[in-house]
C-alpha cells in the first residue's frame, strides 16, 4: 500500500513538472506575438517637413537730410575774403628778358624814370640793357626821353645831330639810347628802367655800327 502511494506521488510530481515546463514554453512563445500585435496597433508618426523660411526683401534705411549741428545751421564752406589784396591780382606787365620783351613792373616812382623795377640780379653774369618799347606812341617816348636827357642826367650827346647814334633818326632809337644811359648810371643807386611804362629790359646788346650802348 505504501509502495503504491509512493509511486502515485512520483507520477503526480512528474506530471506537475511536465505541465510547468509546457506552461513556461507557452508563455515564452506567446510573448513576442503579443508584443508584435501591440506594435502593429501603435499608429505610425509622420513628421511633417519643416517650412522653408521666406526670403524677406532688404530693408532700406531712409536717407535723412543732415540735421543741423547743435541746433544751428552751418554756413557753406566759403573762404573769407582776405582783407589784403593778392599780389598776383594786380595788373603787372610781363618782364622783358630776351630780344623782344615786356616792360618791367614795379611801384611808380616820382619822375619819368619811375614806374619800373630795380634791375633784377644778374644770373650767370648776363648783361641787360634798358630800351624803349616800340609800341609806345612817339609823343610819350619823346616826353620820357626829354626827362632822361634833362633832369635824369643821361648822356645824350651821341643822339644829337652828327652824333654816333643819331642815325637812324627816330624817336624809338634815340629814346632807347637815352633810357639805357640813364639806367646804367643810376641802377646801382635805385634807378629803374620804367619811364612810366615806356621802357623795357633786354638781354641782347642793341649796339650797332658805331653806336655803342654802354653798360654800367
């Protein structure tokens, strides 16, 4: 009797062991299917594309008129007129250097010998002569020549009749000799080759034949 009970208990234990193993297998096999079923039920999430940024037109800053500085309107930048006249604005005749030249300019000085400039410094030992301007009317040249040969103290003996510089007998030729004689004698003490605009300086020797224009 005990032996039968022992065998019955062993069979029950064996059955329980087999049933437990099968139950475990069933649970193990059914679990993935359950998870797969749950996954199928989960709705898929669709990510919408991000909208592209819209291109904005460039913002133009308004151009504003310049505001007055510190509440005051600035005047235009115009130079103030100088109270002193510009030396180049004065009407200055050109300086005669060479065979044909213009008058020497300068502050007028009393007498017919004025109206010119003192002799400029000689460059490289270049000689200069004071002669009459051919464009000046004869009457004005005659008046200046009379002063040079009179109060001016020029040596005018050579331009008198039968003198070495009398020919050619013209006012321009005689005045040129008188002007040069006056200027060569007085230039070292401030004498000027002007004669109120009737004379000019040249660097070419005006001497001819027996007529010699002296140098001071």
